[in-house]
């Protein structure tokens, strides 16, 4: 109970700090051409839930776990079509090979810190085995991704365990998604600034596409074509190494093959933000649809609008992960949040607010 209480307190503090930080839309940053969903979040895809557990203890624990549930039922009994795309495989994505083979996702998707992947996977297995209806299940394929938060966090302590995973699962919800330095984004760094969790959505052809990211990578930040990173000359760690996990949800009638093609388009959105795609950056896309057993699948020729939706939502989700994150100190280091006023000035200077720079 004490751990869960600490998690709840950390979540409240993070929420209070983040409440003063804007999202892309709040500063007039219009990304792309497609309309966003009502929440501009992955939870605009009906049924999708997101939960966080955030650990912020002492001088060195800055980590957590984020879970994404395609629906609120028993995922092992009601699997969803899914796929994985690997842009650069410097990372640990547990469970990916079975998803690639079968084209199905059968557990909540979890994101965490690098060395906590086995612990989180174990907790997901315990959670799934305990669900009613799974009494005789002998195989569970947890899907757990990560980024390395070792600059701000005592990563070797492996502080995320079953209590934190269960807390994230229990408080997972639809509606507004907490962003910034929360959950799996508590200790991450992107472009030399504080990274974290970000989300966005797009609507096209009667379908919704939502994206959630865990940003922790390098390069020179570009926002809507404006050279924000170059102008700010970020002083934080920005070797290019790190990772990003990009989760795509949709309600479109697509199979695992075309979901993999959608997951691949996250890399286009990532590139638009100025990522350097370094050797030490693990860049992963995971996609799923909440629509099971459709009467008719979309054809290949009908996929292009969904591809664009993924690209735009991924780009904006990364911006939101930076805009919503707060300055964090941990393990003897401080990583500054993206300075909002100065960023807005730069965006205005380059005409990037209101329409994309050509």
C-alpha cells in the first residue's frame, strides 16, 4: 500500500506541475492537414485505455511504467490484430517475435525503463494469469518496450516492480491522457530537453488513428519545420543515443500486414522532428486495431490516408511529450524542460505557428 500511495502522490505532483505546461494546440502549433480527434490523444480510439505509475523518490529514482490497453476486457481471450516495426533495433522489445509471427497482441502493452523490462513482463504475466477465464492458460506473450532513463534515474536499482505495474493497470482509463514526465517518461531526455509521454490523434475517412510516444532520443529539434533546437542550442545530454517507443491505435478494419505498414510510418513522423537516428537509438513502432473480425478489410489502395494520420499524430505526440514535460533533477543531473516562451518566439519567427513551414 505504501508503494501505491507514493505512486499516487508522485502522480498528483506531476499533474500539478504539468497543468501549467501547454500542448502543441495550445500554442497554435498546427501539425499537418488532418483534423485531430476531440481529445487529440490515443484514447480518441474508442475503448483504448492508458495508465501510468510514476516513481519519484529521493535524489535518484525518476522512473515508472506506462500501460496501453486496446480494450477493457480479457486481452488473451479477445486478442487484437497487431504488428511491430523496427526502425533501429538497439533496444529491448519483449514479446515482439510472437506478434510478428501471429499478428496478434494478447496483453496490455507496457513501456518502462531498460533494465525493468523483465520485471514488468513478469508482472504482466501474473496479471494475465489471474484474470477470470485464464485459469488453464499455459502461455502468455507480454509485449514490453523500453527506453533508457539512466541519466536521471538510478537505472541499476530496477525500481519498477509488480506493485507499480498493477497500479498502472488498475488506474488505466480512457479520456485525457497524462503527458510529460510521468510513467515511463519520468526520467527520459529528448533533444537535450526533458522528454516523456506524449500523445495525439487524427481522423480520416471515418476512422481514428491515435499515437502515444515515450520520447528519449537525440538529434536537433525541428518543430513544424522551424529549427527550434538549433536556435535554443540545448545544453543537456544530446548524443543522439536513447530510444523512442511509438504506439499506434486505430479503429480501422486493417490486418496485421497493413498494421505493420502503419507502424512503419511512425518513423516518418519521428524524422520530421529532427531525430538523428543514431546507432544507439532504439526506434520502435507498435500498431494495433481495436476492430476485430471485420466483414471487409481496407485494401492497400485505401491505406494512404491512414499512413498520413500516423505520420502527423506521431510528430505531434513527440512535440507534446516535450511541451508537457517539466524540468527534472535526478542522479546529480538536471534536464531542463523545453522553454515555452522562447520556443513560441522561434516558431513565430519561422512562421511555424498556424501552418507548416514549406
